C-alpha cells in the first residue's frame, strides 16, 4: 500500500506540542513533544488509518503528493 501522503507539521502554542496533519486522510492527525516525534507518530497513525479503512471497507484516497495549497 502506497503511504506517500503529505504531512504538515507545525507548532501549537495552545497544545504546547507539534501537530502533524495528513490532509488527504480525513481526521488523520498526531502530535509530539518534538518535530521528529510528531512525524513518527503521524507515520504510525497513517498506518492505523489505512488499516481501519480497509477493515471497514472504506475507500482509500491515492496520495496526490505535494498540495498546491496549505
């Protein structure tokens, strides 16, 4: 399964953590105390999101690569 989804990582002062969003997978988001932890957590949550979609018979979006907006 292709897992080349865009991940947007940014600092959230409100959460006091880095947040990592995966725009192509609705609701797919992770956080971490460091940039690298947020990225690692996002990679794990992408796998969980895809596994859950397969189990529920939901469509899986194809990665589009770089978005034209963010």
